[in-house]
C-alpha cells in the first residue's frame, strides 16, 4: 500500500462535500495538500482542520468554467515549487435537471464540459508528464454512474467524456507506478446530489480515495466508492486490487 506521508496532493472542490472529506482523510494519512475552490477564502475552514493534523497545506482558487483561471492556478502552484504527485479531480457541476429534456439548451453542454471534462483534463495533461518523469503519480478523476437519464444530459455526457479521456490516458501508463483511474462516489447527499440521495457523503470514505493507495500499477479502472463503505483503508486497498481489474 502506498505511503502518502510527506507527498503533495491537489484536491479540486475541496471546500465542501466529498472534496472536504477527502482532504481531511488525506491529511490524516500525512499527505500535504493544495486545496482548490472558486475562492481561496472558502477553504479557510478545511485549511485550519488539515493543518491541525500536522500537514502542510495552502489554498488556490479558480472558477473552472474560466479555463484561463485553470491555467493560472496551475502556474501559481508551479511558482511555489510544489511537487504534486497526487491529483483528486473532485470538483464537478450538475448544471440542471431538465424535465422537458427535448428543450435542453446548448449551454448545459458547454458549461458542463468546461468544469467536468476540460478542466480536469487540463490538470491531467499538466501533471502526468511530470509524474512519468519522476516515476510516481496517482490521479483520480471523479465520474458518475448516471445511465439512461436524458434529464441530466449535459452532466452525464461530460462525465462520459472524462471517462474516455481517463481510460485512454491510462493505457499510456498502465504497468507503471503512475496510475490514473476513475472514482465514483455514488449518489450522495451533497450540494450536487441533493437531499433525496440515498448515501451520506461520509460513506464515500475510504473508497473515494482508494486509488491513491493502490500499488498494483493498473490504470483505467472505475472504483465505485460505495463498494468500500465500512471498510478500513487497508481492507479497501486489498479488495480493490483483487476485484477491480484494468480494462486493457
């Protein structure tokens, strides 16, 4: 199992929900953190909490619909010399639920793809070559299990595109110690999932980050977080490596 103590992770959407819980969990494992939100001020609470666990951490900001802000965020992290070796692309947007889905506006697609597909892809392309050069890296892209649901077409299509990018990139590093996989939290009671969702956000831990700790050099998998609910991290890693195989 990978020891993340002293390593640096970038977590997008870290100020609330599953990103916030992931930040706390990673800090408990000794991982230093760069925490993203639309506004750095939104991360004040989580920064205080993770630093109290003895790790280094700072906040960065970017509105992910503005791709120039994504570029600036990455440049700002580089300027600090932070050696990111773990990325949790957690941030996402479910833009609308269209009952009259034949009137779905184009903007549902353009805005969803910016946040859910293009921004995380930019982050992957920025860090993957560096991870390959160093011989170690972990990227987890957050996907969704939505199927047969035209009411959320922009969201589900953007996540399907992220799945494709992840699996294609995973093929290039499969068999190395640079691993890129998908992680699916399931339908949770977050700001995105809404109050009717069946799962508490806490049920995603440790499954939402299990791919960080796996050490079998396989990429391209979809690690459903709810599968690991109630397990310890060690149990989750063992189960994932035994039951989730690479698609290649």
